[in-house]
């Protein structure tokens, strides 16, 4: 293989690696927040242990009727990240508790 | 309190500015910047706005309930001058309003409100080119997204604009705290935790007791100072029904209110962030206020229509505008002043009334109830006048 071919192959490998890294980064990054300022501000205000996530105690302190936690914890991780908090605040009907079973 | 620091020298801008007015229904002034038990503000987004705004720390509403307070806000007139005390004749029709005066000055005027006493049938849409009313007693969660879409339409209109946005997040039953629910009082598991899911629970609280047998049908929603109090009468006749409240119950009640304030702050933050994305230079005049406050058992009751105390009338008032120096003023002002102040900022014909930017230390501020009673506040104090 000529030196030029080796260089071309190296460049191709480098470009492929960069493309793979970018794709991996896209896959591993959470979806961007629609309202980053208010969402991260609220997360910070409620995040009492400072780990960047909200657990059930930090958000509610207890399980109110209707067992809402599964409705908020979309990925079932046991805590809410910023994206899940944003979804809860902007799409969960804020009067849903009124319709919760007694 | 910090003495008058503020502003003055506020010159009308060369071009008529866009104006956003946000009304957070029922938000007490003392919740602005209130710290939770972990030392974090309930209203970080409003705090950020306040950092660049004129903050009026002694602002009072002209009325203790939503319809009359907003009518006074829109017209700069006391409810009694609008037929207050007689719901059949109460109307702002024929009055110059903030929206009509600005429309006359070339503005596009729109409102996105959350129903209740701001629903179109109550007649407050006078002067608005578009008056959209969301779900009854709804949240900013419904009105803010619509308002954001209107920002785009208004921006494309080529006209200066006025946009009024309203939400009931902080209004009883406070469980509109939604996902936040009892986040301010974690661990509470007392009787109000379940009872608070019933919207009228808070109307069954009197003094240090709850009277669950007092039904909504018995609630006189027009109760005003001096008027017969149906709950008090019922409670006196049914002492065996009293369920004593302990401090944890009261803390839960107030915690739910605070959680609702936190929720409202989030949504107002969403709106302000959307505005900033469209107006990075912050040239839009932004006014954030509340129409009235709330008695949270401070005087033995929950609600606002029964009382003309500071708890029900002292409201937040923030004004951010180009040329207005940020700071605090502790001089008494009224929400009646918002109309003439904004008319002047817009370069519209001068409206009757006082300007927020020319505070008078000898000012008297009058507030009225739906039943026609009134309170008068001065720098020296407050006195109360019964209805004729």
C-alpha cells in the first residue's frame, strides 16, 4: 500500500471515528430542555441533597392518593432528572390531584 | 425597609414599547422571595426579574377579589365607580381601559386568561383585539403556552403590542401545585393531606378548627367584612363537628400555598424566558403583579373575599422597562396606578390617576370589597369603613 493510500485510509478511519463519537454523543445526551432556565432553577430549588436528581422525598415527601410517582418517573430510574421534571411541570395536568381516587 | 431608592427620570422611549402584563392570581406580596425551609426562594424567576425591575414593596390592590380587582387594574377606577356592590350593574363598558387606550395609540392588544371571573362573560375584554380564555380556574400551564404563541404573532404584526397573561395557580384549593403538591411540607400525613383533595376543604376552616360538615352549599361566597359569616354561625351551632387543627396542619395548608407559588413562578419563568429569546435586549415593558392576596388563617379564615386586611390586599408589583432604574420603593402605591403609568410609557394620551414613578408619600390608597366596604391606607396606618 502506498504512503498516499495509507494516509487516505488513516484519514478515513479518523473521520469515521469522529462520526461515531458524534453519533454516540447524540445517543447518550438527554433530550434538550425546552425551558432550561426555569427547569434547572426549579430542580436546584428542590434538590436538597444536591445530586442533580429529585427523589420522591424531595419532590413530595409522601405518596399522595393516585400514586403519581410512576407518572413522573418516566424511565423508572427511581428519581427525576431535569427532563422528567420539565415534562411533569409542563404536561402533567396540575389539577390531576383533584381527580385522584379518595 | 429600605427607603425610597428608585427610579424617577423615566422618559418615554422613542418608539412605543411592547408591554407584557402578568397577573398571578391570589399571590401575596410576602411570598415574593420568601425562603423555604432549606433557604431557597419560592420565586427564583420573579427574583431574577426583580433584580432588574422597579419593585414596589407597598403595593395594594383596589379590591379583594378577582373581578373587581382586575376591573380596577384595567380602568384605574375603584370598583364603586364601576357599579361595584351591585353585580347586576357592575361593568367597565364605556370606561377608558388600558387596552382601549393603547389600542387607540396604535397597539395590538391581546389577553390570555384562565377563566373564572376573568371569563369573557364578565366583560373585562373591553379594548382587547383578542381575549382568549382558557380552562376555568386554570393554570399558567395552560395560558403560558398560548401566550408564547401569541408573542410570535404579535411580533409579526408590525404593531407595538400589549399582552395580558393570567393564571390561577395560587388560588385555592392550592393543590394546583400539581407535581409539587406538598413539597414544602414533606412528611406531613395529617388529616388535611387527604382532605385537601376536596376543593372546598379550605372553606371549612375557621380559627383553629375544621368543620367538614359545613357543605359548599352553605358557603356564602359574597361574604364581606361585617356581613353575616355563615361558617361562623354554622360552627357555633355545631360545636361537636369541630376537628381541631394542630400547627402541622396549618403548616401544611400554608405549604401548599407556597408550593402553588413556586409552580406559578416556574411558569412565569417559562414565559419570561420565551420573551427574552424574542427580545434579547429586554426592551419589552414587563409588569408582574397579583390581583389580591390570601388570608391563610392569619385572621382566622382562609380566602380573600371576607377581608380587607394586608394579607388579602398587599400584592407584589414589579415593573421592568427601558429607562427605569431597578430598585425598591416602599412608598404606598395602588394597582390603580398601573394604567396611567403604562399609558405614559406607551406615549398614549394621559390617563387619569397617579404614576407609579411619581410616588406621593402623603398618598391614601383605597381598597374595596365586593360588598362595598372599604379600607383606606396611609403611611400612618389603615382604617376601615363599613358598607353604607
